[in-house]
């Protein structure tokens, strides 16, 4: 039945039977949707909250668009887009989310993640530290061991661009391939004009390069000028909010792209990356960002903020006007608004802090409604409704106000088919007592439901009190065995 329903859903949404093939590819997504098993169950509500935050943030007018190269200066200060992608591939976009812009420093965490994935944590950190620098991102400075402070400052990113074990000629294509996979094959481009401009105006980065060379920060035989060139190329890689949000979601999802299901980065590479984004990702605002927002993020001079809510979603905010330290004014504001509304701050208490919304939870209201509907289906002996609840991952052993289960109700009413479904298929515990101390068998006896009595007696004989029943376990996966016919 679910297969048919899912098929119908897909045909309906695509408007054509010729699109039936897409069901196969999306069967996981569709099944999850049908069962409301997404990380954010009420996605529509969540998306409308995001839209509100977007419009509140749009009013923020301060800041200046970076103008050290014409390719950045050309952007209107009014541009503003937010895209998000959850770890199970739900998407939402609002504003200017289809316009390409350069990643600039947002490429640094991605470059670092690829390097760790390819050559390992130990090797990368032989050359680069893990400590916030407390200095500007393009400072000519090293830590006590004469290493760049971390991979999120220019010196660190320049050294890392010499660590990949691919030839100079192949390096760029190699990383582009990686980035495309991280973005689920969505838009990843390259602005040659930006690359040329970065090079022409990159005196500070050349100075950093020579300083790194003098201090022997590169591996032996590394070509410093080639590393710098590669760094400028990386900064000039383009994404849109949409594709960038998939990149962030791959980081949120431990290195598996939620769109393609492909593991692109190791869990270790992603964990390292998120840790460093958390402590060093937002220029000289990193400490405050960690304090107020409590999420890993990286910003760039193009006005992009790559934000990760680990295990939930990736977000790409983009608006060109920058504040004094180089972060997007609207980007920062949006992140702050996001964690004021939702309990996404790393140190928000998920169990007792009721002031913020937790979009990961089904609301109590929804749960109560479901219990009423479940009882009603049992009361009227509606087996297909019961089957629908089971397929939507509901706990079929759920109790109402009087501690009565659907099995009590169906037994009292003498609905044999419903009783068989609740016991044999859903494995509801027949030993549960309601507030008057009665089991479903007591109810069936009281109302003289002979056929139900024999079904329940047999079921209780097969499953004595200590057996594991569905309602005794939080693990809804048992329902995967529900018969679909
Ligand atoms: N291309 C810029 C630089 O290296 C990147 C700046 C940034 O986004 O932080 O100076």
C-alpha cells in the first residue's frame, strides 16, 4: 500500500506518468516524507519561520560592499538570499538564491576538509595549528611553533593549498570535482576575472607567501608561487545560495551529501572542520559568534556565511554589505535571529528549555491529535486507518487519558480484524492495564466478545508478559515489519 501511495504522490507532484522513474531514485525521501520521519517533521512551519527571519533581517541596512576588486564591488547592497538544506535533503530558499558569487574565504573550511580527508589530520597539522590567532585574517604572523595559527586564516589556507598530493596541473580540477560532489552536483563555477583580480591586488598574500617560505612553513619541494596561485583560484570558485547550502549540509551530515547519499568526506575530516569553524570561522568576531550563536560557520568577503547546524541542516546566507571585521551584516543578524528563535545553539538545553522552538520535535498538540485519531480508528474498527498510522511510524501502543490503548478499545468493541492487526502485526502489548486495572482481554470478556477473547488468549499464550512489545520500546523501526498489503 505504501508503495502505491508513494507512487501516486510522485505522479501527482510531477504531473505526468512519464516521471514515475523518479520514484525509484527518491523512494527513501518519499517514504520518509510519508512517515513524517524527517529531522524537521513540520517543514512547512519551519520554512515559514525562516521566511520571517529573512524579512526581519532584510531591514538591516549597514555595512559596505567589498570594493578591492571590481568583481565584488559590482554587487548591489540590496542582494540578500538564504538557502537551507537539511541532512535528509529537505530544501528551502528565500530571496536572491540563484545568483552566483565567489566563495572567497568560505572555501577555506572546504579546502581544509578535503586536505584532511586526503592526507590525514596528522599530516595537515604538522604544518598548520588549531588555535584562533586573535589577529586579522590576513596578518603576517605565525604561532609559537612558526606555523600558521589555523586553516581559516590566509596563511593557513595558503600552506594547505600546497599539501594535496596531486600535480600542480591537476590540482584545480581535482578540488573542483570534490566541491561538486560536496554540493550534490549543483552549481559550482569559477570566475576567471576574480582570479586575475585577486592575483593583481594580492600583495598582502604574496607577502604572506614569502614570509611562509622564509620560515619554512611549506613541505619540502613545494612551489610557493603555485600554492598562492591555487589559493587565489580557490577563492574565485563560485556557488549560489542553493548549491552552497548543500555544501553546508554535507558538513552537517558528517560528510555524506544529503542529495546524492554519497560519502564525500570522512567523519573525522568533517568533525575537525566544524571544530575549527566554530573557534576561528568568523574573523575577529569568532569568539563572540561562538558565544552568541554557538554554531560552526565561515564567512567570506563576498558576503557569504556558510552555517552548519550539525546533524540538522546546512545554511548559506549571502548579502554583500560587510561590517567592520568583514562579516556580512545581514548574515550575522540572520544567524543570531535563528538561534534566538530555535534551540540550535550548541549549548541550548534540548530537554528543559521551553522558551525556544525545537523544530526537531513533533508538537504535543500533534501527538494528542494522533492519539485521539488512533482511538477513533480502533473504536470504529477501521483497519486501513490503523494501518496508515502504523506506516506513519506511530507508536500503536500509545495510551489515552485513561491509560487505554487502541487494543483495549478494539477489544471492547469486538473488532476482530483490528485486534488481529494490532496484535500480530503491530505487536501491541496485550498485558497493559487501563486506569481501572483492566487488560484488553478483560474488556473483551466484559462485553462477551468471544472471537476477540480467543484471539487475545492465543496471543497472550504466545507472548507472555516479559516479551518485548512495541509500546515498550522507543524503537519505531520495529514497524518496518508492518505488512504492506
Ligand atoms: N581573497 C581574499 C584574500 O585572500 C579572501 C578574503 C576573505 O574572504 O576573507 O584576501
